[in-house]
C-alpha cells in the first residue's frame, strides 16, 4: 500500500509520478497527483479527482479530444487537501479516503463503497459511451447499476412520481418543469451530472407501436380572452377548443415480465403543445396532462402482469406529430444519464450516511443557500394581476385594515408601456412608482415586481446595449457584460425606486427557436439548461454589491444546479386548478428540494383557476364549492412550503373574496405560519449553515424505512414537524404514515406511536400536523408582519419522550451581518429523565441579552404547568416534575 503525502516541491511531484509509473502493477499506465489519478486506457483517458473525502469527480474523454472550454457554472469547491491512499493490482486500482473506497477495474469501470465496504453504486458498461459521431441523438452517456433503493431529486416534474428509480425523464427546462441534474439515493450517495445540454435520464429501450401517419391535420377554433383594458394576455390569450381530429389511437400490449413498467411519451418536436395528452392502460391514467404549457416528453409508470394483454390508448390532441410511446421493463435496474452534446463523461459522486448528509455535501460542492430577509418567510399576496398603481394600493390597505398578516405584495406583468416588454413603468397606469413603494413601506409591506430576461423595448435595449440570443428576445446572459447591464437596467427601474425583490419570470427560456445559434460561450444547445442559473447569478451579485445591507430574494420559474447560492426560490409554473395537479405539486416540490435547492413554492389555488381563466374544470372560482375546497387544501399545503404565496390568472386572490368559511380557515393558517416564524427562521439558519432542507420527503430523515419511499402527500417541515395533505374532494378521513418514534398531534397534543399507518380525521379547516417526540418548538405571539415588535411572550413548547435541544436563532432579519457573526442564540435543552429544561445563551453578538430580555412562556406537552421566564442571558432551569 502506498500512502499518499502531498509533495511541497515540483521536483518531488514529478518524481512521484515517475515512481508510480515505474512501480505500477495495474495493466494501464496511470499518473498520480496531489488530488487524484489520470488513467490512460487504449482509447480513453479517465481522470479521477478527490474533491474531499466524500466527493469524487470523474471525467472520461477519448484520446485526442479537446477539453471543454465552457465555464464551470456550478461547482465552487476546489479540491481539498485530504489524506487518501492508493493500492494497485494488475486488474484493480483502489482509492481510499476517510469516507469512501473507489475501485477502478482494468476496463475503466468504477465502483463506489463506503469506508467499511458497504455497496453504494457501481458504473456499468451497458449504455455507457462517448460518441465521436456528433450527429447522434446522444453524444455521451454513463450508466450505473441500481440496487434496493429509492432515488429522488432531478428537479420538478408534473408526473406525480415520487421515486425516480428506473423512470425515464427528459431533463429540459419548461414552464412547469425544472431540470436539475442531481440525484440522491436512500443508500447514501448522490450523483451530479455535469453537462449543460439536454439530457435523458434512463433513456427508454422499447417502444409500443401504434398505426399512425407522419403528421396530424387539425382545425381549431380560438377562444380569445380579452381582459379589462383590451390587452391580449399572451400567456393564455387563446386556448384550443376540441380539435377536429382528437388523434386518439389504440393498441394492445402483452408484457413478458411482471413488475413496474415505466413509460415515456413523446408528443411534439416543434415547439410547445396545446391540448390534452393522455395515455391509459386498461382505463387507468398513466400520463395525463391538460394544461396550456406542455413539455414534449412525459413520464408514467404502472404495475403489469406477464402474459396479460392490456388495452393502451394514446391521445395527444393539439400536437404537431402523432407522438410515440416508449417504455422500460421492470428489470431495467440502471441509472443512466445521456446528454445530447459534449465529448466527455463528467460527473461527481457525493457520499453521505443519509440523504441529508449527501445534500449537505452537495451544497459544499455547489454552494450553500444564503438567508433571506425574515419577511420572505411570511405570506405573499400575489395575483395576475394588479392593473394599476391605485388597485395595488387599495388592496394592500385593505389587507392591513382587515388585519390579515402578510409581508409582501406582488406586481405581475403588463406594468410596462403597451407594445413593449421590459422593466419600465407605464406612467399612465403607475404615475408614481416611488410614492407607491413609499406607502407600502409605511404599511410594512415589501414589493416584488415581475421582470423577464426577454426584452422587447428598443429604447432599453439600446440604452443598456443588450445583446440577444438570435431567434429570440432573450438576452445573451452568457455574456458577462450583458448580464451586468441587464442587472443595471433592472436596478435603475426597480431597486432605485424601492422595490425589494424581483420575480424573474420565463427563465427557462422556452423562446429560443433555433438552438443551433451561438451564445457568448458557444452554441446555445450546449448550454441550454443553466440559463436560469446565470440570470439569478447576475441579479444576486449585482444587488449584493449595490445594496450590501439588503439580503437578496428572487423568485424564478426555472432553476439549475448551484442556483441555491444566488438567493433565489423557484415556483412550479402555470399549473391549473385540479385535484390531480394539486397532488402533483407535492411530489414536484419534494423532488425539487431533494435536488439540493431548498427554496420552492407554488401558486396556491393553481394559476388557471376557472373557466374565465381557461380552466374548464370549474365555473366560477369565487362561488364554486369544489374549487373553494381545493383552494382550502392547497392553502394548507402552502402554509408548510418554504415560501408561502397565493397566485392566480385573471383572479382577485385576496382571501375575503371566497366566502367567510374559506377566509376563516385561511386566516387560521396564515396565523399559524406567523406563530411558527421563530421555528421557521431558526430552521432557515440550518439551511444556510448546514445545508438542511426546510421541506423534505419522509425518506430524507428515514431512508431505511421503505414505507416512506413512495409517500407523496406528507412532508417534513424542518427537523421536527410532519404535515400531511388532503388531495381528494370531500375527503374527511385520511391514512397517515408515522415513522418510528412517538408523534404528537399538533392540534390536540394526542401522542401516537410510530412505525405504522393510522386513519385520522381531516376536517376542512385542519390538515394533519404532527411533532416528533423529543422536540422543542418556539412560537411567536400574533403579529401582522414578521418583524413586528411585541411585548407579548414567545411560547416554547416541549414535546417529551426523548431528550431534546433547540437553538433559537435571532439576527437583524435583513442584512448580511450574520455572515460576520452578528447574531444571537438561545439554547434550550430538555432532559427526559429529569423532566427539566435548561435555558442558556449561545453566541450573543446581536441581542445583548443583559440589555434586552427575552420573554417566554415555557410548557411541557401533557403537563399543566406553564412557566413564565424573562431571559437575560443567565442560565435558567425549569422543573416539570
């Protein structure tokens, strides 16, 4: 065994390479450096870089190929000086760190195990290639063997699928779908696929044949929606009525194996599709999309029996091609990344003892999420749209007059002059944006405004020299100068008028018609997926430099690996109001956060809400009882999402417009959100410091419990709370799965033993909400906005059954001074054995507890005693026996 020690002089480094080359037993020549190996196979060069003890970077190229000249937009962690060892035999190289064993065989296939040789994942030669023929659909592909595990991440998709094992997906940015090429396993590893082009995950190997022609002839009537003012809303200005030819095709399918089959439908190859796409097998929906903005590929899955003949129906009304249906068989058992461009296999293997550690390590690699201002975690009042300055202010005032807690109001698009698109105020509608923001500030309300990287305003384009990507109106954000000037244009029109945050809409971008055109760094098709990453980078870096005492918050419709470090949250796009799509939002959001980006949200109530907003599901959103119940259940989900925001197309979304029953329930959950703010803000601190998730699937904390793997209507909210959601109309009883340990019903304090499913009552004004035994939850007194000062005490609830500790985090709520250590902590420690709570200060560089006492009501759930505490920084002990 050769112990590697870092050489401090170049001559010693060269000597090391020479000695390794001479003494190697391995069949292929290899070179060893400070941070890894370069292996020379007959036709391929394999570079293995040890980034740290838990992260391995692999790059494979054909001999004679040139390395990519594209910038590394994603990773920020340089290789660390960690100890590692190398051993070699004729057929095997073994790299050992404190966390990993990496084995490279003579064929160049790499296998990963933990330090104690527990299997993690292994490459396989099947479906692995580097194509020299660049006309092929995929130029690079790497496959891994899949074991007994569940796989999460990859971004946000509307299929409702929770576990991606064996499921085919196209990683491409769309309205409603977000591609993030990072995957995390319940076995304790993650894979980041480092390629910016369109990528197929688990590329399908089989096709179900339909009798069809090569094209579809359809005739459509257009239903034009013209809102107040006569403007044509080009997001949903028209919706196709039933096509003359619905393009419904049928066939039969007889599987040869029993198990879960996974499907991928290809529906359109020339732009977005309007109309329904639906695949049924024996009448069961496998794929069902009916929203306006549609991707081109759709995933589904179904359990099938060998030898049984199934009826398959494929409908893709509104598509420009008949479409195809592909599938993978149950024994696919591979994880495959196949990209359309690139000449190198390039990926990072990330190890951790559980998904939480894997994601934390991944954020070490790609950057931690900074903290948002505390107001960002409050309620966001948003609609499409406020039509002028007075309408926005009237509603802001009424929210305050009605005492509905909220922190933020949003101005959606069409505030710009008619005939343009860009961040410029139409002074006929918004005569004085500065005064508008000044009044909102007096009301303790922050303003967010929608801005697109799609600019159609000759005056602004010329003034800021905004070069665009050809065949589109999207700025060439890959050009550093353009990105800086794009920020300057936006700041001049928004931040200098007091706007606090930006809604970065349309950052996919879908509007580049010719992907072969060049950008500043090369062909657009080679860098298509990370466009949003670079938009948020421009915004974050520009605003931090210009306004260093104000934390950046941006909301964006797309995302990419590493985007979490740029002060951005994403939302799920223009989804429609239906029980099915509401249900899909939960799985979509959970997989998004498991892709390593912790902040996500959605349009509470759906974007397209009723027949007036091109959703035939409901007639009037304000009076339809089923819609109002859907809105209620969606609102409950929003309460336990990282960002809490209502929105709707051609809608007045203020909560009092939907009847008293809904308003009462909405108030209850808004109040609860603000009561939980000390907990939420302290959990957000862990997001920044430790790479934790504020919203996660149950498998995040319980990866070894297979019962959690497919659950998609429950989530973990921070470290201690679990929420479930009702996704069916008029459902008043629901099964909830409780992982191991004891749980307390938040509403009743009833204790429930874990490790089983229990049917629970779910009245319309409640959602299932539980707290783990051994938890401490800090809760705020009622407030109207997050930073409102109050003399009332904070409640500290202790949920017994185990020892517990909680760190309450406090800072100035707005600046980046926390990065310099300017914050304070109160540490609560509960002893189950002694039934005592100890309170002590941690870091105290902000509050100075001796001058500013904190006021607590401390209670132990199940114990009638409530202790009143004024905390001045001196240790306090509370007895509950």
